[in-house]
């Protein structure tokens, strides 16, 4: 994140935006024992900085800060974030990250196809809106993914977990 924030600082032009970014970096680097700080306290700082950048029309900074927020709030994964900023780093594209994305999408779309078939078989009168609602429910349950101890590397989406909030 510090490297990415450095890139955002280089892209910033307006003094208010630069000052807010310097403040964000100071917060990140203020941890004890050389540790970085972040977490929930950093998110409002980035949001305010993104807002100020939008007010002065620094859209590149807005986009870069939105990437930081998406990562911090779990909307994108670290491999996605890292791949997006490889241009700011030395070296070639990480082929393992591409393969990871391929396998993830392959499994995701396969799961979607199987889940759709199962749902339609169980609910023959279901319409498109019903199927979309079913996937919305699956999405909420996925936030509570189970990783059984006896099956390393296997994960289960247990239906109803979102309602229980477990």
C-alpha cells in the first residue's frame, strides 16, 4: 500500500490533495516498532482525500485512491491489486497471478452453471429474477465461507450462514 500511495502522491498536483496524501502516509508509517498502520482509521482519510481530488478534478488520483479503498474494504483481492500496479514495479508480469485468475474464473463460472442448473431443476417455474435473487443469496453466504480442517484447500459455501451472521 505504501508503494501504491507513493504513486498516487506522484500523480497528485493540487496542494490540498498532496497534503492529504502526505497525511495518509504519515498515518500509515506511525505504527510502533516500525510496523505500518492502516485499517479502519485509514479508510476515512482516503475517502476524504478522494473527495478533495474529485473536487479539484484530479481524476487519476480519484481512480488510484478508489483502488486503495476497494482493496482495503475487501472488494478486490491482493493479487488483483498487485497486478494492477505492476507497471510501477520492476519486472515482468507474474504469470502465476494470471493462472490464478484463470482457474478462479473457470471454477466460478462452472459453479454458477451447476448452481443455475440445480436451482432451475428444483424450481421449474423460476424466472430470471428468481435466479438472480438466488445468486444474491449465495453471494451473501459466501462471505461466511467454511474451510473444514479435515479437507485442506477445500471450501464450502453453507447455505443460510448469512442469515445467521456466524
